[in-house]
C-alpha cells in the first residue's frame, strides 16, 4: 500500500495543513434511502478513516468543519443526533493512543451541553501529548465570529494597557484566533459539489489552494483524498507574487 501511495503523490511535497468542509451527509443519506441521522453517523465514521489515513501519510494538521454556528437553524431532532454523535465520536475515537492523533475542538465550546463539554475536555487532555496529526474539529464554529472574538481580545489588551494600537498587525490577529500557533491551511477541500467556503476559516485560508469534489462526504475515501492532494501538487503557489 505504501508503494501505491508513493506512486500517486509526492510524499516530500504534502500540504502541511489540510482543511476540509465535510459536506453532503444529508444528501448521501437521501440518495441511499436512509435517515438523516445515518448520514451524519457515516460522516463521523469517515472522519475517523480520513484522519487516520492523513496521519499515516504524514499530514501534520487537519481542520474539519463539523457544525457551524448557523447549523442551529436545523431541526431539533437533527441537532440532537449530531450532538450525540460528536459525544460518541470523541469518547470512542480518542480512547486509543495508538493513532498518536492530537485533538482540538475549535468554536464556542462553552455554549455546548455540559456532558459534551466534559467529553471534549477529556479528549483534549487525553491526547495533548500525542505527536502525530493535529486534528482540529470545528464545532459550533463560525469564521466571522472567530474574528470578532479575536478582535475583542485584542481590544481588551489595548484598554488594559498591555498593548498599543500601533502594535496590532496580522501576526497579532492570527495569534488570537482558535488556530493560534498553527500554520494556515495549504489546501482546502470541500465535498458534495458546493463551491463556497460557508464562513469557514476566512482569515486562515487567504492563500489556500481550493479543491472541490462532487463526492458526498461519507463516500469521500482515501483514494479521493489522494486525488485531492494530486491536484494540489500540480498547482504553483505564488502567494501574491508573479
């Protein structure tokens, strides 16, 4: 399998940080005559597979969009199923140290149910010393809200006299985001055929390469992930230069 991977992608030129908008769980369920909750369940299982595979091939960071601040508009039944799934996912997947994956949950975690917060904190603590893939799960997350929150932190530091207005620059803003200390994503993948960012990491993806696929998230497998990396490796990244 390792040989096959090396034939498909250049393991010396992998994106350091991959961001994924995991879209299409509901449509996959509908296509397969299944309940919406089953689509989300299969989506969670697929996150396990892709995260483990990314860790195996040497991706250092992965940030996935699991639940946005706008998703609260969905039905109570669907929201309840998603909350239950995340709790199960967090408590089950991260019991094992074998995968060496470090987990973070980015977003308004304090607004989530207390039992879910407890499982999240346990997973973060349990995996904090792992040295493999850093998996950021964006849950109850909104990109604009993240920037507003960072702005408020900086404003508080100005008011308290810790910093001056002249000290504020891009680095300071970055250091007050949820992803502080991590490199910006090199590659953004969105599944299910949609071609928009939907309020996901608007600051961090300023120079990311975008790859869109028609595959629904539950059917986006390891082979498709390698295809996305292939596309990325054919790009020339200029960062505003010629």
